[in-house]
C-alpha cells in the first residue's frame, strides 16, 4: 500500500508539475500571488530548476506579464524562467473555472472621458521615467516601463500632459480587454461602471483582477453596485502597507461606478 501511494504520488507530481525550467535571475522571488506587490514566500537562485504547475497573467516584468506557479505553491515572474518560448508552456491557472470569457468582444474598447480623467488624476503626471511609491519605474500617467528607460514609449521625453494622455489612451484598452475576458456575458455594466473597473484593473494588474472576489461575485450575478461598494475598498495595499492614496482612489472609483448612466458598455457597447 505504501509503495502504491508513493508511485501514485510520483505519477500525480509528473502530471501536475511536468517539466522543470532553470531560473535565469541571480535571486528571484517567488510570491504568494502573480504580482510584485504580493508577499515573498521564498527565493530561487540562478540556475535552480523550478517545476511549473500552471501559468497566469499578472504584473508585467520587462514586457512579460506571465507568472509561473511553481511546485512550491508560489508565483515567479516568467521573465526570470527559461522556458524557451515567449508565451504559455502549460495550462492557465484555474482553467475555465473563473466563469469568465463570456464576452463576445462587442464591449466598449475605450472607456469614457470620466474614466480616463480619473485614472490620470490618481496616477499623477510624470514627465520622465522615475520610480513610483513602491519602486516600480513609471512615466506619464501610470505607464509601467517595460524596458530600461521606458524605451518602448514612442513619445519623446520629457512628456507633455498631452502626450502623456495619448500614452494613457494607448495603455488603457489592454486593461479593459483583460477585465472583459474575466467577466461572463451575464454581467451588465454601463460606461461609468466599466470605466471605474478599468481604473481598478489598471492599478492592480490583470492577474489580480482575474482571481479577485469582485469578479467572482459579479459572475455569480450579484448586484454590481453592492459588489463594487464592498470589494473595491479592500484594494488599498501596496508594498505590504495601506496607502492612503489607494484608499482615496477606491472611493473615487466607487463614486464613478455608482454614477447613473443609460449607456451600456458591457457586454455590448451602445
């Protein structure tokens, strides 16, 4: 019986974790969730092999937003793992159990002016690349640098407020898209609600949104206003501490979310 259990465990381990891949960074943190704001559970050294059980999206690191869940039950940025491909090499964490992916793609790709202004207000204007409050290099209105010196930005530094708004307009549709991908088609949102949730997604990252209780509750059919009012305030932490700026931002997002509008934005754009 004991030998059978060991054999079964080995078989399950091979199925669950599959191939191992080497770590390329000198000291790479494995975190409790798919993002740089999550707590560090352990660290891997350069050359150490890690087994990947699944992958998901999260905070972008050097242009790669994939995070690998390892056999140690923590997440490491895929940028630091040599998988040999620029993309997913195994199944996505959670599979289709999140209830999302129901959008037909006809949702509003761009959020309204109120939403853009809200994001710009709370991100703050930065003319040239510099670290944000938790040390991540940003520029414009919250653009997270993907390359050294934000080399991927097509606008000349220092940015003006006009070019910064253009950069923000380039960035936001990606976050609206990932948000829409996690919501099922039963969720109904007006333009103010979609804009408020896009602001939240832009702030906390797609990976965090995907696994959030907020999305799960919306997909279960709960009242959007109730869900937003109860769940958004929970997202007030950065770098392991409560940030008053995030507390205030969540209040502003809730205010916009609860502002009445007759224009539908999700799952179909009017």
